[in-house]
C-alpha cells in the first residue's frame, strides 16, 4: 500500500508520480480510436516506460495501478465506440495494442446486474474503475480436486479504485456489477488474450473460451 492511499482488499485509491514519457511517437498507431484523450496517452507512456525498463512485474503492476488512479481522477472518458456491449453479457473493447511490447488496454462495460463467470488470464493485469462500481471476487484452485475453486476474498470498488491480478497466485477471479448503473473498467494486460478458462464453482467444470472484441466485430 502506498503512503496516503486508502486500501480495500486489493483496491487502492491514491495518486501517481508520472513516469518518463517515451521519445518515440510511432506507438500512437496502437490506439483503436481517433484523437485519444491526452490523459490516456500519458497513461500509455507510463506503461511503456515500465515495460521497457523491465521493472519487475509486482512493482510494475503496483505503479500501473497508481497510474490508472490518476487517469480516473482526471475524469477521462472513453469514446462510446470503445464502450460497446452489443449482444454480449458484457462489453469487451480493444482500446490500445502496443506495437513494440505487446501489452493491451481493454475497456470492459458491465451493465447493471451482470454476473460474469470466474476466469483466468495467464498474464499480469491491472484493472481500474473509470465509471460506476463493480465487485471483484478472487479464487484459488483446489490443489486436490481438479476444477474446484475456493473463494478467498471479495471487495466492492467505485470509480478511482484499481487492483492487480498476478498469476499464478491471483489468476482466477470474477467481476460482476450487482449495482443499479453501468460500470466501465480499464484493463491493462501483459499480452493480448485470445482465450481463457472459465470456472464453475458449483460443478467444478472448467471450459476454454475464445475471446473477441465488440468494437472490432
């Protein structure tokens, strides 16, 4: 936890000291929108700096979580083209794919009342709440019974909160929106995720799912 920040589960509220921006501008082509908000551009610059400098993943995730808090505090709004839901349970929109380092930014749109399945990533992830509120539930895989997962903690978080997912310790989790208004979260992944495993705590069933982006359909 950082000095001067509040803590709720793994959710942090605080401020970020800016990282050194990249001198190259070629990476701007990675945005899947026109005229990205300057605050979002600065955020990508910070992530690029941390990845380029090979900052250890736990420390990197910690600093990225703080950076996304600054992004939320700036009241940065994603364009509606990156906040689509379509016919899906929730909206998964590609915001940015880095041409040099391969990390991606994805906006997730959670309609009121949506309950997504527990799943894994297989890579590090930092999540920031930009709008509304969500509930995140962490699980651990049972070392004895294949497919069985056990809830370890849950927390509610509103705009300005951030958390990290670091495999293998915290890879299995779920996000839901039990509240009355939609929520928008920004996810920064170490790589593009084309498929994931979903877990059913009731029948210990594990299924592999292919993933896609609503805004690229």
